[in-house]
C-alpha cells in the first residue's frame, strides 16, 4: 500500500477558495453560503495576507488541502516585557477528513513554527477548551458578560470631552491603544486591520474621550435589536472599552447613562471581574437565583488560552520580573504528552524574587505540573494554591505551598481585547 504523504505549508492563492469551502462547512455560523459571501471572504483573506505578520497554513494529504489555519505574530505585554507571541485561529478541517489527526498536525506545526521564531508563548481562542487543554493550552482569565440598564450606571458631572471618532483621529486613537497596551499585562498590540475596523465597519460606532488632540479613552460599540418584533427596543453591545484614568471612565459611563431613553440594556463582555461594584443594581435582568441565595449578575466563560512552548526561555525573558520576594531554589517538573517531549525538569533560583536558571543543582522544593496548568500559572491566570488543592500539582514539601503561591501571584491577571 502506498504511503500517504502529509505536510503543512503556506496556502497559495490558488487554494484559498478550497480553504474557504472548508471554513464554510466547519463554521456554519459564519454564514458563508452564497458565492458573494465566499468572494468577500477571499478578498478579506488576501488583504490580511498582505500583512507579513499574518499567514495561512494548510495541511495537505497527497497534495490535497484537507484543513487550514491562520497564524499571527503578536507583540504581547508579558509582565511589562514586550515579546513575540504566536496566535492561531480559523483552524478548520474538511468534514470528510475529521478524526484523521489533521488538527494535531497543524497545531504541532504551529508550536514548532513559533519555537523557531524564538517565541516562548502561544495563544488561541478554543472551539472546545477541553480539546486544546489536552494539547497543553492552559486557561486564561475568564470572560464575564455583564448586562446592566443604562440608568444604573453612574452619571458623572460631565461628558464634555466625549466625541464621535472621525478619520482625523486615526493616529491619536492608535497612540491611545498603544499606551493601554504598554500599561496592561496580557494585552496584544493592535494590528492595522484592527485599527481599520474602527473606521470602516458599517455597524460599529466609536466615541472617544479627547483633550485637545489627545485621545485618553474610547468606547467601541454596536447597537443590536432586543428582538425582531420591536424595532424600538435595542441594546448597546460594547466591543471594547479603554480608559487611561477614572475621569475618562466617568465621562464614557455618563455617555452610556444618558442613552437610557432609547437603550434597553448595556451588554459588556470583559475580563474585569469586579465590574459589578460599579452599577447601582448589578443584576443582569434574568432574576436567576443561584443556590444558595445568589443573585445572578453576570455569566462567565473560558476565552483565550495560553501555552508555554519554552519554559526555560520564559524565565530568561522574565529575568527582571520580580516573582515575589523569596529566596529559594524551585525544581519544576513539567509533563507534556502532546509534543512527545515527555517530562522536562528545570531548577529556578529566586533571589529576592528575581529568577535565574541553574544547572546541576538540587531544588529546595520540587513541584510537578502539566504544561497546560504551568502555562496558566506563568501568565498569572491561576494561583498555585488552587492547583495544588485541586490535585493538579504535587509538591515535595507542603511547607512551601504558600511560598510557591506568592512566587507566581500576579498583581493583575492577563487581559486581552483582541479576537483572532
């Protein structure tokens, strides 16, 4: 029997239509049905491909495309260190070729691709979190959906700096987004096509807080009908809310408050976990009571997932980041069944919290972790105490549990406004 040849490579222009057919079948919710839909999708993919940081790769079996994905070179703020992080999206497999390990082949290629590029971390949004956790991706910060009435948001004393965005604001908006990126752990630097969305989307609206020529915050939103029966009942769905200080936030919230005569609810998907302290009534309108006697204020979901692809490189990259203030040597044993690397052991010496890799030296304490949970621990989306409590990590000396927890405790969990 002839062996099947399989390879992953960049998808040439001539195969884009085949890839779009695969995407249309794999994600019927995208609504890629008519020839015009497919034409628009192809135009968008060609345009994105002009960006050298965005590529489309496909898995070929005997020269036939059976699946594909889109990769992104992102610059991430990782604990105030600007670093390359690989992103992957639009992972799709031909319906007739499911369960033939095409997805595994693509994700393996993706991980190796970014190892070669010198990245220590990759990220994705999962179509199934459990599927990608088996591949070593750990959960990021949970996404919260809040639904509040405009009148329950605080009305400040002014909204005099709030303006609608116009084309002349492009550079000021980009600079505002970049400052926000630099000041928030986990953020990905905005790409050109993401900036274009603010100005070219037919449905999105943006108001900005502007002082002189400087933008200090913005609110990107769309207006959606509550139901088809009543065109007068609409919700505001926030796509992105950025503010550099509490004064900026106050004016943007005042803008939202003053929409109460025409807007039913404000829908705000965010990784801010304490937003429920802000509205007068934080309940989401469902009137659900969660046992025991808890009023539902939001729903939550797993969003972005991260995978450390170079553990030693991660500590080298963060050599100036303070992991607490402790002085000790930590032996980390990592289990990675997906890549075939098996078990990896490293010893990190912390001096007043600053990390340094050491060789041929025993640790004062040893912990065992799956690469997925280690990835979540390293980016600060989970604490070590919880991993140990749930039996997801073993430690050689229980007396070190709080020390290890302090070591990896993040002041702020990673946030991400980009979708990909």
